[in-house]
């Protein structure tokens, strides 16, 4: 593809500080040369104005969310979808770093697919990024990871009036909504985009919340919840301890496959499968904590509680969560 891409890049963001990350600013400036960019900013007045100033010479649209809901990222994404100037839309978190080549690839995929679940790899590799890489490798082995960016065709996403903005696992909700509307979903495991690792504090605060996502995936939830009693039983029974070694070997083999499949070894460290053991050890505990949090009314998220991780595919196909189109609104611009 030559020239500007015929697509919209939507960045939902909410910042607490007025200072703008230089890496993010430089990235957005590069993006604006390749593609039309819309930043949907749910920040308070100070940080909102600071980002608007940083983007003032880029031609990037800077809007506030106009869609109601309790999940700020979903509100921003849905606002971006509604106001997009192109059929093809790329939605990405502020820690995602596309190149021109990977953006072009997403646009090509969207010629025939309605939804593209783009894969991620971390750079730089802090120890907690390596820890989460273990999760990525296991997910890749079973079909693909859920990362911080997706691509979609706007028309298909709007067939149901949009998607719910009061669930935790917003990317899964959007994917299932597109599928329920008859759109095809593609998961190209060789399409890998760089993701910046979070701060250590943010990483630690996400552990139970990420496990809560599994409430929307019953088979995965049951499997992960069964690991803790299985490991305890094998560890306590002396004659069965060799079986514990077999479980560890299986986890390593699955993660190793996830690293190798679809040329992943070029992007993931050789010790990635070893970190998968730590991640499984974490998840077999946090999944039970997530169930306890569910009994208490839902997981805390940005000052509120979200009860549902995502809608079930059956409920979406039946139209139980069909969303009426919002009233037309003119988003406020900082420019």
C-alpha cells in the first residue's frame, strides 16, 4: 500500500497525570503520517488539555467519550467506532506500538474478515513482561492470545447498535458481538505487534482482574480452577509425585509449542515456556480469588464494580444484549 491507509486508528485512553509520555507522543506523531487517528480521551480536564496540546500539530482528532457505560476503555472504543471516518478500524491500547508494515497487514486481513484479533509480544522484556509472556505462549498454543489491539469492519460492529460497555473483558465482548452479527473472526498468530510492559505496580494490580476474565470462558475457568486441587493432591501423595512432574512437563510442552507456532520464536524469548510455569502457579490461585470476588458482586474497575466479564455467545445471538443506537452527539474536541 502506498500513501495513507484507508482505515481509522482509535486510541481509547484515560490518564491521571498531565505529563505526556514522550514515547507515546512520538508514536502518535508517526502514526499520523500513515493513518487517520482518533484519540478518545476520558481523562480529567488537566490531563485532557495537556494531551490536546501535545497533539495540536499532528492533525489527530482528540475527543471525549460520548457513549455511556462503566468500562472506560469500551466507552472510548465505541465512541471511536461511531465517529470513525473509515470502514476499517484498528483499536489499540496506549501501550501498543504498530509499525507501518503491521498496520498494512491488519488492513489486508480486514478485506475479507470482519474482526482480526491481533497478537502481541512485549518489548522491552522486564521480568513481569516475561511472566505474562508465559500466558501469551499458552494462549497461542490453543488458538491465539487476546492482546491490547483488534481490527474490525465498522459496519458489522454496528449491526447490533454496538457492544456492551459495562463488561470487563471488552475485547472478547466486541469479538463475540461481531460474530453474533454474522461477521467472520480471524486470529493470525503470525501477526505480532509490539506491546510496552506496564509498570510493576499496574501489573500486580491486574492479577485477580485478569483471572476474572475467565468467567466469560467456562471451559477455561473449570480447567484452571481444577489445577490447584490436582497439584495439591499430587504433592501430598508420595506415590503420585512423579505425576506432578508429568504435569509440569505438559505445561512446558504446550508453552514451547505456543512459542514455535507461526514463526513465534522470532518474537518470544527462549525461556518463555519456563515463565509459563510461574503464570500457571499464579492463575490456579487467582482464579479462585476471582470466583470469590464474583460472589461479592463483581470486580473493582476504575472506581466501580463490573459484574460480568463478557456476554455469552448464545445470549448475543439471541439478541439479549442488543444495544439501541445512541442519540447523535457531537464529541467535544480539544482543538
